[in-house]
């Protein structure tokens, strides 16, 4: 049992368990039906919960998917948070390529859920807004890494770190969606050429 669980009252523990069961049911339903064809009623039935109980936690399927999406993308953000303090251009290249490979490998591992997310981004304004928020979080983190490299004299100081970070995330995002849709796409090929393009333009 987690330490914070020990501090919860029985009522709070039950609430946490109910939320968990709704999320698990939602994941199953979304993966089986896709976003558009899934309904909150199907999810409630799958979780074997009452409507009144379920609506305390999620008003609609959009809210439930957003929480699932945050959980998935936190795994990707863990990659972005890996320590990045290179002392040489070669070290920067190796760390960046490692991060890109991990990022794209996660895309392959989470392929089915990412398909649901991509569909939902195109259909739900709430999900689309959440995706923009997630994207901006990544861009801020990448900006920090670029700024570090500029301060170390490794990256070109004349370049705008925030603009480069945005372009870099967009490139990774594009290949992430490509890997989701095209199982024949080479992850290694994509990671290598993405890194070459990025470091070749950014680093001195």
C-alpha cells in the first residue's frame, strides 16, 4: 500500500478505487471502439457502476479520455525530463538521439491508445485544448535544454531557443503520429535522421 493511501479515510479509499475502475473501463472501451463510437454509458456499464456514482467523477467521455491521455503522455514527459547537461557536441548528439529513440519507442508501445487520442483530438475541442497544453509543456522543457547548450557555447546563440524548441517538438510529434499509423516505418531510421537534422542546424 502506498504511504499516502494509509492517510486516507475508508470513504476516500473507495472514491479512489471507483475512479480507478472507471478509468480502466474507459481504457478498455476506447481501445475496443475508438473515441467516436465509445459512450460514457458503455464505460459505466463496463465498470459496473451506477450512473449517479460515475458522473461524480466524469461528466462525459471527453473528461475521462483526457485523464487517460495525461497518464500516457506523462510517460513521454519522463523522457523529456532526462538529465541533459552535455559538455561536447558529440555528447549532446548522443543524448538527444537516445531521447528521440525512447520517445518514438513509447509511441510504438502506446500505438493503440495514441490512435484513440489522435481521433479524439480531431473530434473534441476539450481534448484538443488538452493536447495543446501538453505540447506547450514539452516545448518549455526543450527550450530549457537548448538554452543550457547555448550558455555552454555548444549551440548557436543567435537562434531563438523557444522557436527552435517548438520546431523540434513538431518534428517529433509528426514522426510519432507517423509511427502510430504506419507500422512499416523504421524507428531507428527516423531517430537517426531527426537527430542529425536537429543537431546539425542547432549546434556549432
